[in-house]
C-alpha cells in the first residue's frame, strides 16, 4: 500500500512540474498578469528607489483562473497576503479594471 501511495504522489509531482505542452509540440507557460499598482497591496507603501527592489511573487489559483504577479515592499507582507488572498486580489482586480478602462478611453 505504501508503494501505491508513494507512486501516486510521485506521478502527481511529475505532472505538476512538467511544463505545459501545446499541440504544436512547443512548451507554453502562461505569463502572469502584470502587477497594476505602484505600491504594496498589503502595506500601502509606495515603491521607490530608497526601498530597494520590491519582493516579487506570482500568486496562482487554478480554480479561479488566477495567475497574478504580486509585488511586496518587504518579506513580511507576503505571509500577510497569503492569510487572506481574496481580500488583496479584490484590490488588485479593481486596479486592473480601472487601468483597462483608462486605456480604452484613451483610444
């Protein structure tokens, strides 16, 4: 029984780690949606050169179709984000909608 469980886990890990293949034989990994804010979604701190480079992270939720780049001002903000990602994703998605609306209006 242990071998069956271990084999199943191994197969799942291989499947998850394998790059996506397209019908034409090339590998395709979807690029995350770019982060739309100029500040940390958790702390509200604006990104600037005095802080150094933001901490970058890609949040994925396959059930919701989310593949989103996130930028944090410091390492402490990532665990805070992960406590309630829906709260912060709502803020990010509203910012994306405003940005998209502005781009459409300028056309």
